[in-house]
């Protein structure tokens, strides 16, 4: 009860809600729980979907488990066990939901529904209520095959998170990374939570720095199959792989849009960053400065590019405005700053700093150079930060347990934990946007 | 001092003798594996040793080494490159691949870029000495293929190198 009072005394603001008769269409602009950074989690009661019949009950159980573990992963929710008397037998009518019971356990929101079988398909109907007003804020039906229970649950979770935060969720996103588990460094891809891992390359040499295009259609990476580092672009639908047929070396690609990927090429002598089309053809050069220019990462609108340059001696992060052609230095703290990653919200850049004692730590900084924040410390090498689709989490590599492994944390550095349990070393993770 | 003498000798031979003498400046032994000398080395050694040669480089072209986060050539490195240039001059049909390598410190992507500059600077120096650019190719492994396995300066110093491979 005390918790409940705190929540409603102004920690967050529930924006005006238009209650439409019948179907309520979810829309993040209409209803967003605005929270201060670091404030409490969203208190949610999630009821297992009602089901009649043995098969449907099994589905309901699996949907409940997948939804709970998915919502728990986001770190956004405090999942409160459903009170015994929360809903009527069908659980799908607002008249039968006991909002008094929900309020008494401190729930801000209630989600429940029912699962039925229609033409052999799984049909999940979900409703979400604001417990204070007792009004529905989401009513939606999700249909899929029995083999898709996880993605059906995640489709609901995605809608819920986007409705309550106004940001894209992790559900439906992928993480690509490098692992040496086969004896060679190859590219792998898995779901946001490490589930469903598959090997994407079999170079039997070296494959490094994978990154998915914003639409998830293409995977760009650097590989040594030809004997020297080259940019490869893999069409994930067709399976066709293209290489950039230029002399010299290619290092560390980053997508500007679905139509252009930037990478460092040295065929003109000095290392410069170029834009390349998915078919491997060269669009244009974007840097022109003696020394190392490396690791492009773009603002969401594609107009600005963060990158690493040794133009002032030791490696630092710079920002190039592609419209004006002007470059400004972003980082002044530390003498070895690399691996910039521009947040999908556009406001921050994450990067890694090598300290004098050999530790590598992850920092975030606003794109104007303000609000420098250290996210890791005292845990050996922490590197290769990459943002979640909503910008509220970061996946990274850490050697804190010895071998390099993948970790996740929230955008302020909290909740640091292993992403997947896998033998060998894992490194260079890159988080995709949410793929439709 | 010995290295400097060797370097000067190599340069002198390149300039004056048109690099016709192979055995005087560089080993004739091109075996893949290192053979330790049975006796104390003579004044002109026939098995590669010294600055550019170790268990990871047995010749005929010697490797060159770098400081941390640097691709600048030291005096020893320049001496070795002069010897390498002389050998290339005496073996006009030879072609070499120069691999840039880094120690494990720092970040992988940057180290590939740094390794490429190390290999590139070594090549550029030899080209200035008259070796045809077409006979030297460069690439970089960064920190991906270290020679020495350790995690201290004695290993790191061996791993910061431009490594010559005959093609």
C-alpha cells in the first residue's frame, strides 16, 4: 500500500487516455508512463491466460513463462504475483476484474487474457488495464502456430513495453557477435536474450565486427577468407554474400541506413571511411585525414557519424556532420578512446576507454560532449558497447571472469549480467533494431 | 652496435655492388625451421640471428618491432629494413607479404588499423630504398594472431611487429 501511494504521488505521469468503445488500439503516443531515470520499476500483475482444455492449458503455461522471463529481462518491471481473487473465471471482462485487490498489492497495471485454439492456431487475446482508473489501455489478439508460442508471447510483451515506455522494446531484436567456439572466430546470431543461437559464417579463418542493417536484411562484417581483412555483406534472405573488391584492408563496418554501410578502406593508401552499398559497390568517401579513421557509427537520421581517429595522435572519438562536412572532437577524457556506438534515441554515444592500468571501461557521453558517465569499473576489459533498440540497455564484452563473454547492463550501468552461457570466448556484440 | 654494422654493410652493398652478393648480407639458408648455431657465430653469420630474428622469424627477411600504440620505425627497425631491402634487391624475383601485428592491449578494431600502419610503414621504408612497391604486399592481423602467448611485456614486445613472409 505504501508503495502504491508513492507511485501515485507523482513519480510518474499517466497521460490523457482516450477510451474508445470496443477495441482499444495501443498507441505509445497516447499513453506513456514517464519516469525519471533511475526511478522505480513498473508494478505489473500478469495473469496466466485463461484456458480450457489440456492443450490450451499447456499453451497458457508456456505463454506465461515466456512473457514473464521476457519482461523480467527488460529490467523495467516489478512482476507482482496475481492476487487470488483478481479476475472472474474467463478473465477477459473488465467487469470481473477486482481492481481493489490489484491496488492493494501495489499494482499499477494489470495484464491478462485468454488463449483458445482456432483452426489449429494459437489465438491469444490480451488486455492491459490501468489499475487506478480500471480502464483498458490495450486490447489485442495475437495469432500464430503452436511452434511460435515464444514469439506470440514476445509480440504481446513488445506492445506492452512500447505502450508503457514509448520506446522500441528488445522483443524481436537480435544480437550478432563473434565466438571462437569452433576453433576459428566466426559470426553468430541469437535473440536478444541469447535464445536461438545460430552460426552465420564458416570462414575457417577470421570473421570479425558483425553488424545488422537497420531492417535486418543484411549482415556486414570483416573476414579474412581472402587472406586479408575484407568487408563482406551477407543477404540474410537470399544467402548471397558480396565482398568489396578493392585492394588494401577493410575494417569494422557500421550501417548508415538500409542502403549504405560505412567501413574503413585503404585502397587509396591512407585509411579512410567510405560508404558502400549492399551490393558491394562504393558510394563515396566520407573522411579525408592522414592517420587512422575507423569504426563508424551513425546518428539515427544518418546525418552525423561518430568515428575513431588518430589525427590528434592517440585514438579519440570524433563526430562528422555529413551535411556540413565539419568534424569536431567529442572525447577529451583519457588517451585511448575507441568503439563509439550512437544510441538509437540519438542523444548519447557509448564508447570504451583504455585506462593507464590496462583496464578497459565503458562510458557514455552526450553528443555535445556533456554528461560523461562511467558504466563499468574494476572488472578488467569491458568493451564493444552496443545499444538495445530502445536505448535502455547496452550489450558489451567483458573479461571479468577470465575469458571474454557477452554481458548486458542498463543504460546507467546497473544490472550487469551474463547474456548467454556458451563455451569459448564471445566478443564484439552488436544489437539490432527491433526486426518486424 | 653489431646490428648497426650489419645495417651499414647492407646499405653499402646495395649502393655500390648493385646487390649482386647474396651471401655477404643475408643468409643463404632459407629453411623454414630455426637451426641453432652449433658453434659461436662467426663474424659473418650464415644463420639469421639478431634483432629481426627469433623463433617466430627464421629468415631470410627479418621482422621489425614497435612501441605500444606506435607504427614509428626505431633505428634498429630501420637497420633491419635496410638488410631486408638488400636481400630483396639481390633476389629480384622474390615477393613478400608484410603482416602487421599488435599486442593484446587496446581494442581489436583499432589494433587491425594500427597493424596495417606498421606493415605500411615498413613497406614504405623499403620502397624508398629502391624495392619495387609491387613486390611487397601488406595486411594486418591486429591482435588476432599473437606470436608469443604470454600476457606481459616480454610477450607483448614480441607481438608488436611487422612480420615478413616470403611469397
